[in-house]
């Protein structure tokens, strides 16, 4: 549930546990994940978040 966008407290309320338990479960899961692949050479960099931020700012001021 946390990985699908819920926060720790909301997930904990839904499961009927303390939010610290959810935090501990997420941290344990993260430790078991493999390392993210890193490309040796980067050809294209996409700056989607920056584009979205700038677009929203310019649309709201128009």
C-alpha cells in the first residue's frame, strides 16, 4: 500500500498497526532490493519534473 502511494500512517491505520511498524517493513524491504542499474554512458537526459514544474508555473500565471 505504501509503494502504491499511501503514506506510512494511512497504511498503518488500514492494517491496524503502528506507523513505525510500516516504516520498519518498508526499510527491511528496501534493504533486500538489488542495486539500481547505472548506465556506463548517458546519451539523453530527460528533465520531466523540471519541465512539469515550469509548465505549471507558466500556466498558472497566464
